[in-house]
C-alpha cells in the first residue's frame, strides 16, 4: 500500500518511528538493520522469518514468506532504504503460514 505521495506504508511507518525515537542520531545502524526495520514496520508483511544480508548496497533476502504478495512487499520495503542498489530475493514460499495451515 502506498501513501498519497507514493511512499510505501513501511517507509511512512519507519519515518514516523524514527521521528519518535530519533533514528537520525543512530548512524551506527547497519544497512541490514535499516532493511530489517523497514520490513518490521510494514503491517502488510510478517517479516520475522526473513534473513537479511547487505553487501555494498546489494540486499539479499532469504527465509520464508507466507504468500506471493510477500515477495513483492519485501522487495519494495528493502528498496525503500537509502543506499540499496540491488535486491536478490531467495525466499521460500511456505503456504502454511504462521498457523501451519494451507491457504
């Protein structure tokens, strides 16, 4: 989902969170931590089973997602982080989801 100005829900949520806790004063955060924060801030994806590695702007997303839309959402959220130049998605689709039941 996007805001009126085209920013993703995760970007808006991350900006709101950063405004509350002062993310701009935390330059020690790694790119992987920023990508993880963007994924966790997005209410449209359950990202607790996502593995994130970043090397010179290339984000590698691994782990599990619960449906096909989650692939797209994870890529969009990762791309919203400053400095990300490429995204490699190597996630597995687990249709059972959190509850362990198929869709």
